[in-house]
C-alpha cells in the first residue's frame, strides 16, 4: 500500500531538471525527485518549482494532517478559506518599514533589506489546502528567522531546519540536514562542530506551539516579542 504522501502531486514541474512528481508516485520516485529538487535549491534557494516539489514529495501527508487539524477550529477554517499571503506583491515593505521599531512588520521589512532579497513569489495556481499550506509555510520562512533569531548564514539555516523538524516533523528538514552533513555546501563546517546548536534548536521547536497556529498577516503591527509569546518560542540561548 502506498503512503498517503503519494496522493499529492506538485502543481508545477520542470522536465529539463527531472522535476516532475506523477500522481501515485512511489516512495523511491518521491525520494529521487526530492533529491533532484534539493540539488537545484542548493544553487538557487528561491527556485519555486524545486521548493514545491521538495515539499510535496516528502511531506504531503504532513501538510494534509495539518490541514485536517486546522479544519477543526474556527481559526484554521478561516485560514484555509481566506488563504492569506505574504508573497511578493502582496506586502508593502516600504509601509512596513515605517511601523514602530520592534514590530513584526518593521522587522520583516528590515530582514529583506538587510539580506538584499525579496519576498517569495509563487508561480502556480493553488489547487487545494495542501498546496496552500506548502505555499504559506514557504512565505513565512523568513518570518521564522525573525521570530527564532536564527541567522541566515549556512549554520543558521540548519538551525531553523532543526527547529522545524522538532515543531512539525518535516522529512524535508531531515533530508536537508543529511545533505548538509554529507556535502557541506556553502562552506558549512563539519556537523559535529555545531551539533549542540542543532540539538538545542530541535528541542526549542518541539517546545513551541505549532507554527501554523498564528495568522502572520494579522500580526504585522504586533511586537516580535508578543508573537514569540503567542507561539511560546523559548528564549534563544547561546550554545557553544
């Protein structure tokens, strides 16, 4: 019997890169496609096609469970029905940059300015709740950096993956951490040198509330500390 994750296909594909996930794909096909997608993302971190395939291939069942749990609450039903977005073109970073210091919106705008990047942009139509949650999680990734305090350097990205693994159990995070340990891209040191930081990030993610349980679009005028408190994210402590 195929796992429930195989019921999900990506809404996008790119045949020249081997990025295609057929309906009812086996675990081997999903792993092969995910590996190809990860290789593309190593060179082009913002590639929306590769990102969608990576998530749909490995974590479709996790997103489906998240959608199912959300549908049981008024908050979740509103999220899934309204499908808010923080993607490029939907947020005014200039206006957010004028909000008071310490607010989520101000920190969000400063994050993009500091890192000289732009918000994520999705090129595909959202067909269902799983597609939407994959897109929503990708759009809020940058806010997760702001809320957790993890840097955007290579080690900081691995810490955020460990946090997401503890919080949501994503297989994508396992694959990314595994590739980082084996291939050490982007100048990563050997993983044993920052293993204690990954352990701390995993425990911190596990102790926090589910990252899907807040409407980030409605919290832009809240302070970063208020949103951290709402998600019960433990204070970031220095780990050797």
